[in-house]
């Protein structure tokens, strides 16, 4: 029987690519029920040609895409529009953060029929069943579509018990894209697995794209289920490192501690994302256990050293500027690298206040580096997400910010940079402010090159640190062309743009 469905992962990075967990999750939901084909845009020279050929030759009826903001739109938008033009009867279904948060512009484009608004483990197969059998689909949860000229947004589904979900169809993916090709050499290890073990996050940060989708909900796999999958990869592919791409891996201390105990003696290094105030509740014995289990680095949203702005961000929890500093020092004790992300350029009542906040956070970052020089620093420029109803969203709309009204506009260079949080089109940030942030970032990455780009070591590290030392110490960040030149020559990889450097 010919495949009915294409499940497409648009290109997300230019370098070594991680295993596409998002489309594996979708494939698992229909495996054994419907025939389908995976297409990974990261590993296809011409995914559009392959998709169009499959539709023509195999009678494909449905095209499903997972779409994150940024690079994936550069393939998702033109390919969806081309399919709609040449094969108008094919049903096009989008999922992912971009589709959920920007469902209006997606569906109004005419290139998207349905949006899966959250996990698709139940919604996707139920939608296919309804369409295949001419059944009503207005009661299917986690679904957005347009009917009678208006948007229909169904109720949110309760997050599923992840241990009861079907296993990922790794063998199906391996038929077309050998799994070995996804296991990259990173600073964590020689064969690094990308893994996702939970849904959502229990917090409501006003700048986070996850919030509108999960509404402060979190559900994770058990430690035993995670360990079972990892053991399979170790036995079959000899992995020695893992990146956990959960929004908040460390939410459940009980689960984390159980997992860490299972990992002791496995010879596997790992990395995950968490919150400072959550992990600060872990005991010293807990942190010692995590390091012993292989935890090498943890990504943490510091965001800002200004307590007033932390309140504006509505992070919830108990995080403060003093806690941010203290936890960086605490992790140093246990030889765990804190990877702190900061969001600069938040809106304020005046340009002067915005500039002062930027200056304060630059100094705060330097203070963190004094406490723990090994702290990795990730800098983003504030890019609004449509969390309508929040005070922050009200502030940015009053200042004249708005999202594109046409889907094609999202793939213009300026909006792609917006999605990567590198050059936001926000009216309260002047070019001078943006330049200061970017120039400081360049100098910071010169004086403290990221450990995740393992090519920058030895004489290279000494050289660029020597070049940057005067600028870093004096605070003269303007026109750091000499540092940029070496970054360009060495193709320096900033992890916030395309993940850890890998080979």
C-alpha cells in the first residue's frame, strides 16, 4: 500500500544535525495504523523535489510539518505553498511552536489547513481518522482550523502519561536516514544523542513561546522509561553523551534523582535545561549525585540581574538577582557548568531606562564571570511572543510592535533574525543599543570562548583571549573587528544559534 502521509522536518541548522524527535513523536502516534514517510530537510539536498515527487507518484493525501520559528520557516512556507499550488487536494497540517503561536497568519495564508495546538499524540491520528472517514472533527482537542469564516480553537487535551505513549519508530527513520548520522561529536562526547523526555513547563514566563501552548502544565517520562531508551542506544550505537531538549528537565526532583542513580557508571555525559530557583532547592548531595551521574552542563534562564525586570517577565517562582549569582558559585563547587541565558532589551517607559537596563545587565554578566569564570553566557535580544493578556504583551503593543500579517514576511532576513532573537524589530530598541549588546557579546566571546566549541582551545584560546582582554577590562566594546575576524576565520559557533558545535 502506498504511503498516505508525509511527515516533514524542515531544515533547522546548517551543520551536523540532531535526531528529529518531533517527527518521530508524530510518526509514533500513527505507526501501524497509517502508512507514512519521514522526510528530514536537514539531510535532504532538495526536500521540495522529494516531497512533490512522492505526492505525484505515491498518491500522498496528507502533508504534516513540524515548524519552529526561524530557519525552519525557510523550507516550511515555500514548500507548503508549492504543494497547495500543484496539489490542492492534499491536506496540509502544521504543528510546533510557530504554528500554535501564529495560527492566524498560517491558516489565513491558504497554505495550511489545520494546526495541531500542542502535543499531537492523540490529535493527529484522530484528525486523520475523521478526514479519512468523513467524520466530524470539531470535538478533537488540540486543534485549530477555520470554519464558517472564523477560527475554531478546540479545548486543550490533558497531557498524556508519557510512559503509555508508543515507542518512537527509530527503525522507520533508520530506513531512510541512518541513525548513526545523527549521533554527533560534541564537547559532551563522541556520540551525542538528542532526547526529549517531557512536555511543557509549569511556569508562565511572559517572553516564552511555550506558555501559550502548555498553560503552565508539565508531564514527564519516568526515570526508568528514559533509562530504557538510553540503554538501547548505548547497546546498539555506543552513545556516550545526551542532550535533553526538554523545556524544563529538572522540574521533578524525584524523577531527576532517580534518573541520576540509574546513570551512575554508564560512562555517559549529559546536558539539560532547568530553572535556577528550582535547582537551587536541590540539596548538595543531589548536586553531587547529578555530577557523578554525568551531568556536565545545565542551561538556566538567568534572564536579567534586575529584580524589577524579573517581575515584569512574570517568571513565577522565587528567582532573584542574588540567587542567580549565588547559584553560579554553588555549581562551581560541584564542577557543573552553568549555562546562563540573558534576555536584554526589554521594553521600558523611556529610551534612557532601556539603555540603563542594558548597561546594568552587562555589568551583572561580568559580575557572574568573576564569581564563576566557567559560566557560559548566552545573550538574546528580547523578541515578543504573542502571550495575549499579559502585561508585557500590552506594553509592547502600545509601543507600536506588531507581527507580520502575511506568512511570507516571516522568511524575510529581518524576521528570521527576530525569530533567532538576534535582531528584533522592536520600536523601543535603537540601533545604538543593539550594537552595544552585540559588540559586548563579541568581546565576551573573545575573552571567554564557549567551551562547547571544542575547536577553540590551546593557542587559539590564548590568542583570542589576549586580543579581547583590554576591551573586556576597559568596557570599550565598539567596533571589535579584530575579534570578529578570528571568529569568522575559525567559524566560531555560538550555541544559541544552531546548538553546540558538532562533527
